[in-house]
């Protein structure tokens, strides 16, 4: 990517940011540089008593927000890496031109906002759903490698972050699947079986079912097959059904909440040798929320659950906040949790260090204490929570294996992952009781492949 790509568009061009038929504000190009976009709240939105901020970093009390905050926030709504390059090529715009890409793909994004023309209320776009036959769905999934998110096809205006192939869809009450077109809200995210990572569908289903089994809020998942093409269906927690209609809830991920672009989603981004948000940055961001203490404990539960699952890929875009009117902010449910141990070429290093430790086996009682101290949490509470949640996970594992082995997608992967999770749980519990003096820091694998 060039350092400061220019857009052929003109300064002063504006794009509306909408919540259903209400204007939240607008994005404006300040110059020919694609990075130079700012955001202003609409005065009526600022004055309404049921409004919510776009981000905890863009409070409603401040009308104008600068490009340094605005550009990375909106960039985080788009797919990443090679997928974004392909999107840019298909749309004939520069991959860094967030304004131009959102103009096309802003109709259904993570959270409650829709991005479309300033003079175009939702009703003018005639949002609609199109039901797919099983064969059509299988075909659509097969097109994704060349046409991410089906971008450029008739009525497709949606975007979702991440590096892996996926497709936002609607699920009808009879189980049928359709496409959300022209700004209609999707209700689920479909993640096809991944050819690079064996049993990825079963892996994510296992981890998220395990989270639910220990009463952690977790995205609801189910496994399916359309004409022989397997996929995981993840229910969107940012969509609810109200009076028979789908309503969007607002969310932002922790890259957005901490002010980093997606390219810096890891605490250490080895390819570009740059720092991104770690645990401290995420927990500090939670200090900006009204229920900071409860949110921080929940974040810690999620982080610990990732350690127990061997989910090394728990980077800042894999945790999110739900933002409700009146700026009530809570942790979104867990999503995108997968065990990395069953893949040989995946790093064993955690995406975020815990008290300086990158390998879960190297975390002892004093590290949990340091984690508590560094983040304004009670040491006793942290130790108690580590013991309680780990014990609960250890107990829940056999039941989840049994349930999934009896499901529509039986697989040897469940037992295999369960073995790793059990080992992690036992090691975390025994390390909580011991505190060897020697530190083992030799755990860096700077060139390892990131997890799925
Ligand atoms: N259940 C859900 N409800 C609402 N939004 C979700 C849900 N699951 C995922 N998302 C959003 O979609 C984005 C991409 O999803 P996900 O993390 O599962 O994809 P991925 O491509 O596997 O990610 P990664 O790049 O971490 O490998 C998330 O960062 C989040 O913003
Ligand atoms: Mg993810």
C-alpha cells in the first residue's frame, strides 16, 4: 500500500452515516488523500435522548472528530489483507479508499450503522432479502474465494471484518438461508469450511459451545451442509428480532475502541514490526465505559477462556463492545474462538501477553497477580476467577464432546481439542498453586503463521 494514496474524488464530498432512517452524522473528504476523512455528528442525533456514540473514542458531546480517529475506525469495518485488495480491485477503487469502499459496502456492517449517500434514507434503497436454494447457496460459497462477500453482485452492499472467507446471510424461521440486499440487515455470518485449517467448522463450534456450557455469553453457532459444502453459521449478536423485524445493535471491536487500524490488530505485528493493542490498552479502554469494573472482569473471563481453549488468535478484533443508547457499554459475547494446537504450523504464542508471558504454560500465580495490579483489578478476585472458570471448563469438556459427537457433524476433532483444553486447564490450576523462581521467556516464534 502506498503511504498516502490519493483519490480522484473531490474534497468536500460527503457520505451519510445512518441508523435506520435517522441520520447519525456524515463522513467528509477533507482533501484528495484517502486518509483525510473526518466525521461530524448530526445536531438532531446529538440532541436525541435515545442516541448512542459511534465509538467510545468519539463521544456524542463532541460534534467533529478528526481523521486520525475517524479513518482507522471506519477502516476496521472492512475486510483485511488480501481480501480487501480483491475488494478494491473488483470495485476499481484503491484498497485504502475507505470512503469509496463504504459507499459500496456500507449497507450492512458490524454494528448498527449504515453508510450510504447523505440524501438517501433507508426506505429509498428498498432493502430486500433473496432466498437461496441449497444449490444456489453452495454456488455462492464457492464463489467467495474470487469474490469476497460477493461484492459487486446485484444488491450486495455488505461488509464484515476479518481475514477468512465469510458471508453475512439471513436465516429464515424454517432454517432456509438468503442474502440481505440493498441495505437489509443480515442475521447470521456464514463461515465456510476452511481448506487451510482442518476441521475449522467443528473447532469453532466446539469452543463456542464450551463457552456457553460454562455460562459465558457466546455467539450461538450451528453446523450445516449445503449440497455437500460445509459451513458454520454464527448468529449475529448485533441483530435482534423486534416485533417480527430485525433491529441492529451497535458494536465496535477493540481495535476501534483503542484507536488502531486492523493491520495492527496483534499486540506485536511481526510483519510490519509495529505494536498494536495488548491487554493493558484494552482494559484501559474499558475504563472509559460506565460499568468499567464489570466489563473488565468479563474481558478477563474471555481472555482466560481463550487461554484454556488454546485460542492463540485472541487479538483486538476478536473482542467487541456493545454500545447502547445513553452510551451504556457492555462486552459483546465471545466469538471467533478456535484451538490452534491441532494445527502444526500455527504459533503457540498468545496474541496478547499476560504479565509479559506469551505462553500459557508459563503463567504462574504471580503473573495473575501482576496482571491484576497492572489493570486495577483485585488480586484475590482475579485468582478466584481463574480457579473458578478453569474448574468449570474442565468439568464441562466431556459433555460438549458428547453433545457434538452426536450432532449432525460428528468428528474426531472434538476429542482431540478436548485433550488440549483439559491439559491447559490442569496446567493453569496447578500453576496457580505454584510459583517457581525461574522465568522461561524463550517462547518467541516471530515467523510463525497466525492462527485462523
Ligand atoms: N456473532 C457475531 N455477531 C456480530 N458480529 C460478529 C459475530 N461474529 C463475528 N462478528 C464480526 O465479524 C468480524 C469477523 O468475524 P470473525 O472474527 O469470526 O472472522 P475471522 O475472519 O475468522 O477473523 P480473524 O481475522 O480474526 O481470523 C468480527 O471481528 C466481528 O466484528
Ligand atoms: Mg476474527
